[in-house]
């Protein structure tokens, strides 16, 4: 094999965990140890703590995060967003997606390997429990192959009972992010008959999580996850990925003393590369691929093969890093990562989106006010030399506090006269009323003029609404 080329003969034609006949090949990843695994373990503790703990954290009695799609109420870092703030949520999501793309362009699938909840739960929780109960990859394989003995029944039952319990806990936490901890606790401690829908949701989520982590596993990353499917268009030769240094590794093979014939054929160059073809990097891979074939859709960047190969290199006394974080260009040309035009443009878009998001959040009003002229009416000419327009007003209180609301004309001589009820809104409440805007005739420079109405609460201007005012033809 040419050492500057990797073998691409047939690995892209099939999935690593499916037979030619379409049958699933169960993957038994070999236990891995090493510096990256250690780091990922510590990092996963922090992430698991945050993921499981955040629904229970409150600011001023309100959750710090809530994604209540049912009631269309969202809380990010303690700030409530209503459907009227959809543009902010959309920009926030867009910023998040661009951020992930930018990160992927530069660092490959760092997200998948280090922070994705699927990987964290699978590799750092469920897999560890499985190893604890059933033993290493060889023991698991033997156990699955053997008949249903008492030992097998006992081990499998214990494992699956623990899996169901953890799935139940995850389902509860997941639901807490959607409906909030108060509602969740009510479902848990109240009369079950009062919360049949909630209980059903918990059971369904438990079933889904159990299925995903006990059976479906790596198929989530390979078959379902849209992010994984997009790798092909996001990665380029400059992206930093978990990569096999084929220049150094090939020609792979057992390190034996070369024959005279081999030495002569190789023009006194080393007959073998650093890869001893032990396949331990394949055995540790949770998606069952051979990273030596190059970057693949199935690779979740979990770094297990880096740790495994480093251990092998230590044993054969070769430098570590035959498999490492590197770019294809870096490996081929021994080049360092450059700030490419694509990275620059993605960064610019990200900065611009962050700027817009920050501005919108910073200037976000605590009320959402809609002021519309009463339908079917134009204007009223009053006997005291004034002209008036009737408006309907709708106000949403987006704060956590009870809020009395009043209105005032901005930069215009005239008055506002409430004819509907005065508005005092509870947190999250929407209410309506009506008022007249009354302007002196001399203010009408045209038959339609623009006016601005200030919305006040306890003397403070909290919103300004622009609208039109109609008057007689001049
Ligand atoms: S672990 Fe390293 S030496 Fe062994 S097959 Fe993989 S790349 Fe080659
Ligand atoms: S190839 Fe390496 S980094 Fe990619 S999923 Fe397999 S073990 Fe993890």
C-alpha cells in the first residue's frame, strides 16, 4: 500500500454495525483508559451535575431554565420569553446553530464526543454500569452467547432494572425542563388520578430513554442525529478531527525484523510504519469503525481510539499521537491550523448574530403592547377645538411582578383619556382596554400624523409604541 494513501476500498459502502444482510452487529467496545478518557470523565461529571441539577435551581422563585412548549413559555437564565418574543428565541437558536457549525468547522465533532447528552449518558453512565455488571467486552460477548443460566438471568435482570431506573430519573428531569419542578413534584406526590397525562408522559419518556440507551445506542448518532449527517458538508481538510496519521502509520503490520528482500525493495526506508495493526483502536470504538480508514460519519470524536493507540505506542516505545487531534492537511503537509476564509466568515456571522441578540435582549421591554385604532372609526371633531381618535390597547406583562400600567403621549401636546378599565396586570397576564387620544386641531399638520405613546408603570417609561392619528383634511 502507498503510505500516502489510505485504503478506501469498501468501508464507505456499508455501516460498521450492520451485516450485508442488514442485520445489526452488536458492538462490544473494549474498556478504554487514558488521559482523554480521564478528562472526559471529569468533564462529564460537571455536565451531568448541571443537566440533572438545573431544573431544581430557581431565581426569585422561578426556574432558571424552562422549555414549556405546551404553554409556549420559555425561560433562559431566569428571563421569561413568551410567544411574542419568538424573534429572540429564533435568533438565539440561529446563533446556537451557527456557533455549533463554526465550532465544527474548526474542531470537528467536539460537541459529540465531549458534551452531547447522548454520548455522556451512554458512555459515562450506562456503559460503565454495563461493564460493572457484565464485565469487559469479552465477558459481555461470552454472556450474550451463552444459554440463559442463572448467572445470565441475574446479571441481565440487574442491568436492565438499573437501566429502567436511570431512564425513569432522566425522564423526570427531562419533564422538569418542560413543565417545571413544581408541576413535576405535584405529579409525583399528588393523587396520581389528578395527573394521568403527566404520568403517561413520564412513562413514555422512560420507555424512550430505556430503548435508546439499552438497545438503540450508537444508531442514534449514525442514523438519527441530523448533526452527524451534516458532518460531510461542515468538515474540510483544515478541520481538527480525531485522525490517524497514515503518513506515519503506514505501511501497517506487525513489527518483525524485515527480510533482506524487503529492505532492498524499500530502498533502505523503514519497511513498516508505526501502526502494528493490533486493531485495538477499532475494538474500543463505540460506533465500531476503523479510524484508520479516515474521517467517517460514524466517528463521534470520543477520543477512545487516541487513548487506546497511545497505550500501544507506549508499549512498543514509539512516540504517542499516531491517532490524535489533527487536520487532514496538517497530517499530509505537516501544517498547523490556519485561520481560513471560511472560519473568518463564520466568525463574522456569529459575532453579528451575538450582537443583534445582545441588543434585542438588552432593549427587551418587560411588556408587550399593541395599540390599534378602533376598527370602523376615523376621528371625532370636538366642539372645544380638539380632535380625538379611539384606540384599543392590549398589554402583556412579561415580568415576574404585578404591574399597573398607564399611558402618556410622547412629544405631542394633547392628552390620553381612558374609557375602558385601568390596567393592572399580574405576571404573564394579558389584558385589554381602550382610550381616546385627544389632540388640538392645530397639531394636525396633515390628515394623518404619526404619534408615539409611552407605556408607564409606577412613573417609569417601560415601552413606547408608534401609531397613526387621523384628523380632518387640511
Ligand atoms: S491502535 Fe494504533 S497501532 Fe493499533 S491498529 Fe490502531 S492505529 Fe494501529
Ligand atoms: S473512531 Fe475514535 S474518536 Fe471516532 S468514535 Fe471511534 S473511537 Fe471515538
